[in-house]
C-alpha cells in the first residue's frame, strides 16, 4: 500500500513553496527532490483508525469550516469598508466580477490525473490543492465582501 500520510508543512512554508513553483521552478524542483527523499524515509504505514467514512466526514466538516471562515472574513471586510465609505454600484460590480473570476480560475486551474501519484501526497499535488483552495477562499471572500459593503444611496 502506498504512503498516504503527508509530512507536516507550516503555513508560511506552504506559501513559499507555492511561490517557488509558480516563479522559480528550478528551485522548486530541488525542494521537491528533498521532500521526496523525506517522504521515502517515513515508514509506509496507513492509519488503522482512519476509515474511508471518517475521511469523508472530516473533509465535509473541514470544508464547511473553510467556507464559514472565508465568508466571515469577506463579510467582516465589507463591514469595515462600510465604516470608512460607501461603495458605488460600479465598484460592487467590479468586486463581484473579480470574485467570480477567481472562482472560475480555481475551477479551471485544478489539475487532476496528470499529476496524481498513487498515494496522493507528493509536493506538486499538495501545492495544486493549496492554490486551488486559495483561489476559492479569496474569490468567496471578495464576493461576500461585495455583498456586505453598503452601497451609496442615490
């Protein structure tokens, strides 16, 4: 059975790896080789306490949390912006267009089978998911912000 337990990567390290993949691919490839060596040294064990149904349950509730946080951040920014000024309908429309474009970009961007490994934990796959989720979270936050930001009357 393939190793399906990824190694831990801190938030700012994940951002750094995403930027390397996008803007310094040769440096990223060196990082990926080092990561693969580390992955190969980790024992190949599956978590016996982790059933398929618990994986689905965890993904379901984790995604609900991510949606709630993204929406809350967008709503909070909309309220904060409303304290300083009102938004013109044209500005709200631009926010909605940018948010929708980020959501569409995330949908069209996500790579699937062509980068998938057997275990699903290689660095490229993880960065693919991080970028996809980031586009979705930012797009959602911008759309919610546009809805929460009070429009100028008249």
